[in-house]
C-alpha cells in the first residue's frame, strides 16, 4: 500500500513538480483502493486475521508475517443494502429483474512511520481514513433457464483525510511544507463505475452452484485541500472470474443449514496494481450458513467462515462473518 511518509523523501530529493506528481498518484491510488476494498465481491476482510503458513503450508504467496501485519493496520466496515425494484416485461415474455444497492463504507489505516536509520529517533504516526457512499443500479436479463447477463452502473463518492503526528526531528523540520499539503489534509473523489457480468446458475437436488465473469471499470475526478487541489483522476478496472456452490445439508428447528464455498480470480488494472502489488490474485472462501425462518424480508442467511487471499499484498487468511450470501 502507498504511504504518505514517502512524500517527505520526495520533497527533499526532487523539485516541487515531481513531488506534486508523486503525491497526486498516491491520492489516485488511495481512492482506487477504497473503491476495491468497499466491494465485497472483489476482496474479503474479516474480524480475525491469520497467516495460513503457520498451519497448512509454506508458501509466500498465501501469507507472510509482513502481510499479516499489514492486514492488522487496516480496518474496514461495509454496510450494503439492496432494494428490489419492480420487474420489467420485455419481448419474448422475458422479465428484467432490476435492483438498486446502497453501500456505506469506512476504511482506516494506521501505521508508525520511521524516517532514517537512527534508532534513537522517535517514530511518527499516521492515520488515513476514507468514507465512502456508493450506489449501484443493475438489471438482469435472462438468456435462458441457466444463463443471464447483468449490467450495472454505479457511483462512489469518497472523502479522504489524513492525521499525522510529528515526533521525528527530520519531519518536524519539514512540517511547514508538509502540513495541509501531503499530511494533515483531506480530499474528495467521485467515480463512475459501469459493470457487465455473464452469469450461469445450475440447480441440483443437493443445492445449486454458479459460475460468473464480471468486468468492472471506474473513472473519476478528485478535488480538495491535499496537494494544492491536484488530487487527480482515480481510474481502475477489475475482472472477477469465479465459481461458488451451496450445499443444503438439513433443517434444524426450521433453520436451514447450508455449506458454502467460492473460488475467485481477480485481475487488476490501472491505479489498482501498485497498491495490491500484483496484476491478479485469488480468493477462496468456505463457510456455514444458517437461514432463519424469520425476518426473511431483511436477510436470507447469516453464517461464519474462513477466507484465503493468494497473491496480493493482502495475502493471508481471515475469519469472516457471512451475510446474505447467494
């Protein structure tokens, strides 16, 4: 992940134009990362992170102590709500299903910042926060009993702010140049995100399974105090290919019990590649879902599971709470 502390070195080692360009790229990547992390279809965070190498394997792509420490610095909370709109009748007696989804998301990153090699110098501390309000309208068009095409158009309005505490003599010397420009500042961004998905679903006696491929692209504009208003234009795309299955086990006292699993590959482009440290990564999930006999208008199921991220800077495992998996 990009770090604001790097700008201090840029300001010393280069001219103002170079520093401004570098900071603009950092801001663009911060907003692009917030778009991705607020999308639970693309990446999963839980309430307890772990390194799988401690238990099952010794593969640096599936986890490391460095990646585990990075995940521990990140807190993200996302609340989605989907409202089903009335169906639309089209030719050939087909029905268009349409929905609108609202998402509120909060992303926080805290870290200590060491400048120089002197062990006696105290470390600075930095906290980045991004608040996101997103909405998406999408339509599902059935091709036949199993296949459908889903198209959508969304928007993300994001507010970013940084709180930086100076303790190091090196950064204290640069405080006047940094404050309000590179640190202790804020910025806004608005992105538009179209998407298209080809979806396959197959129902079986034991449950059902699905396969899907979905392309999402976003582009936007930024503004605010940071970098003298040169916030840039966050842009990126990600392509999700995956398969998931639901195995209906039994009913206990009216509560449906389902075993859930999914495997996804996510390819990345533009401003997303450098923060995630890769052009693609994989996610695998396994969970237990419970469908209660009440409040069916509000949620379909809840559960608990594990998720493994393979191949990105956020590689590793996490224990997750599952909600409305379908």
